[in-house]
């Protein structure tokens, strides 16, 4: 096989967490979900107490909070122990960076 | 460091066709195990509330007594800390008593299983399938660690269907690397075709409300959503992981275990930072990666993956380049479909 370099634009059509979570600036950090419609994206970002902010953002991904509401079953979204697990041999992409003793370390889970 | 990996034995009761580990009847003693945990404890920040201990081999269940003792010792030593325990086994020594121990102590048992090629690559298909069902009955989230050899890559998608039929929800797929697995254009094109089918299964199962996790795909989606994988966020050897072999020697990662050129200290003298820095400084990403559009989402900074496929710490092989490109494209395809459909479980899981 021969090595090659790609030049095509990668433009995934789904939001990153920070794009969705901007709408959570009025609440605390926490779960977030995103709903993508034909021309607009509606995101919902929430916090541990079940309050969420519903946000509307256009394709330029510049969200603004539009309304708040209770999220049913918020507790179900709490991270489980399974989510913390790092499997040996799993060539996993770093999911989060964290600072450890002044050093940038690799993560062992989303929770760090 | 928040992840301790104990290489409790280099012995194994299987001879997998692609395995390059040198097996010998060497076992970690209880004293070394305790000293390793003590050394690991000395490296933890004071506010550590959670960490992971993994048991690695060879076949770790050949040293079940060390696993049991390590769990009991660490629980007693850290009564107020959440400890996640994990081991990956070939399944042959899993019995009811060990399953009960794992259930009582929160030990996750991941099963190495090669799906439909199990009989050719690992053997003991019938016995391991019995264990597979037993483990699923014990824990519905038992992870499967599957290795795909180029010779049997055409059975990959059918293997995933097999696991789904057996109610498995979490599957890692690793293309075999090393001298016993040679990927070429032909085998890669079959892998591509098979991974496309696997992605369709991933999408379909999640659409049907079954939260199937195909880890190579899902990790790419997660990394994009979390914006955490960039050219600057490569693994840093020994920074969060401590791997202690049966003899107390420290290595940077499971891939390097027992390889003397990657020996970086021991639990008595501590980490050899000079040697570690020498290894780190030899890792220079290839300049051609800078101009590749996949650069920021590619895992070409993973030293052990590079070493496995190209024998270089910093140079990914042509196969890795193609495979990373494939995974990123398939991950985006799956995520776009599932998020556009507002798949509730998938979206909640990925954006929590």
C-alpha cells in the first residue's frame, strides 16, 4: 500500500459539544442533546438538576437560547460506570485532555 | 497517573495465529502486586476520587489469585475511592466462581473473540461461545475485543451480526498488526467493504433503539463532538497510565510490554524520566501529515499503534492512513444520520 495525503474538505454535518453547549452558558455544565432539522439546528443543553435550555442555531452554528424547560428522565443520562471504562488495546482517540501536575496527560475517561 | 495496568503473567493457554507476544510461565508475585499498587498510589494526586486497575497478560486468568488479591488489597487501601477494575480474557478459564467475584467487586470482564474466524485464529470456538453467553447473562454490557486478520477479513460484518445475535452491545475491532498480518490493497479493499457493512449495522441497530457501540466508529464520533483529538493531543507516554510487568518493571504501554528498548524504570527505583524523555523526543510526526485534511482527527500520534503497524513510534503505516480515513468518513456518515434523525439514546449518550 502507498501512503497518500488527502486534500478534500472534511465538513461533518453535526455539531460539536461546545457548539451545542454554548446555550448552556446560563445553566451549569451537563448533558446536551442536539436535534438537527432541515434548515436549522435545535440543541438542548442541560444541567444536573434537569433544567435545560433549548437553543436554536442556524447553519452558521451560532446558537442562542430561546426557551427553558424541564427534561424528563434527566437522571437516566447520568454517566454510568461502563462509560468510564478504558479497554486495553482499544486504540481510542483522546476524548478529553486534562492537566495533571502541570503536565498534559492522556485521558482515561470522559469524566476526567 | 490514573490507570494502573498490571501485567500479571506472560503465560498464555492459547497460541493465536497473529500474536507476537513471547509467552513464558512468569507470574507476578503478591508482593510485587502490592508494591506496584503502593507505587501507583504514590503517584496519584491527593484529590484523586477515581482510577482504574486493569489486569493484563498473556492470559490474565492464569493468575486469578493475583486478580482477587489485587482487588481486595486496593479496596482496603483506598476505601473512599472509586476503582474501576477490568481484565481482557480469552475466556477459557472463566468459571462461575470468577464471574461471581467479578459481579461482587465491579470487575469488568472483556472477552477476546474473533467472531466467525475464531476457530482459525484462536481456536476453542465452542467453549468460548459458551462463555460468551454466560458473560452476557451476567452483564449485558460485556465488551468484545475482536482482532481482524487480513486473511479472514471477509467475515467481519457477519461476525458483528453474530455478536449482535448473542446480545453483545459493545465491540472493539482491531485490525491485526505485526509480522504475522500483512495488509495490502486487496485485503484493505475488503476491509473497507466490510467496515461499510458494519457501519450500516451500527446505524440500523441504533435506529432500532438498541444502543450498539462499535468502538472504532464511535470513538471517532466522540472525538469530533468533544473536539479533543487534534494534532497536539497525542498520547504522552506514562503520563496517565502506569504499566507494571510481572517483575515490577515499568513500560509505557501494553504494546511495549517486555520489550527491553522500552523499559522505563521499575516500581522500586521509580520512573526513569531520562529514558522516557529520550523515547518521547524521538517521536516526531511526519511532515506530510501537516497538509493532510484528516490530520486533526487522525490517530497517527498513537505510538503503540504506529509501532505495531510500522515499527516506528512516530511514523504511521500506509495502512493506518487509509484505515483512519475510512473510520473518519464512516463515523461522520453514521453520526449525521443518527443525529439528523434525533435518535434519542444516541444523542443523549454522545452529548452528555
